[in-house]
């Protein structure tokens, strides 16, 4: 799938048709803050969350957590999202995507997929920045940027080759039991355990 880089001031035409197809077809990678938000609204701990809703796959030798949304998203009922206000960042971004460069000093950029959702070319033209603001993407910008740049930096760190790294990483970032723990505390815990 070819991607087209876009700037925030550029416009695109899109209106969600509430068909629910993206809920079941989009790969939803979850960051710790996504899990924390979902656990908070469901009033469950991460152990229960992972038993019911997630799966892990390695990427760059780092375990990544994904929403188990095949054949259908567990939070979709009658094409409505039951966790809408706490939905993951990937869901908020759709139909757009975001790419983080390896250089942490460079800004991430937004992409439009070549493959079209039925909502494209319908509704009003809007700036990408307007869409992102409406979806509350900017609220999670700092956490998203910090997390993605942390993963980029970590993939070149020899710590990922250490025995037990994958289990420790999953436990620290995805298995925290206290949904009130801050992301900063998770980073500190990980850095203290691995350096």
C-alpha cells in the first residue's frame, strides 16, 4: 500500500459513514496509555484486559501489543464503539496514519493510505489539523511521540538481546496492575531494570 505524506494544513475530504469496517480491518497497535485508558473505562486490570482483548507479536525484536479485533472488534456493538471516548490513538487517527522518523528531533508526519475507505471523497473538505483536533489526537501527542521515539531508540539497544527481556518488557509496559500509574513511572521502572 503506497502512502502519501501530508502536512497539517493540507485538506482532505472525508466523512465517517459508520460502517464499522475499519474497526475490524485496521491493525490496532496499543501503547501503554491506550491500555491504561481502556482499563480505566472498563474498570478492569491489565491481566483481564490481555486475557480478553490483546495479543502480542514481535516487531524489531520488541514485543508489541495489538487489539484482538478479528473477526470483529470486541468493543463494537451495532457499529458503535462502546469505549469511544477512551478509544486507542490508532482508532482516533483513522483514516489517517502517522509515521515517526528515526531522528527524534524530526516531527512525525501524517499519511493518507492509497487504499480508500468509503468515507473518502464524501462530506466537507477539512484540514488534517481540524480532523486531528476533532478526534482529540493532539491530547495524546506527547505520550504518543515519547512512546514511539522510545521504541525507535530501544530497537538499537543491546538490552533487547538479553535473556528475559521480552517478558520483562511486557510486564513493565503492558502488565502494570495499577491503572493509575503514570507513563513516566513506567519508563523509569524499565530504565532502572535494564540499565
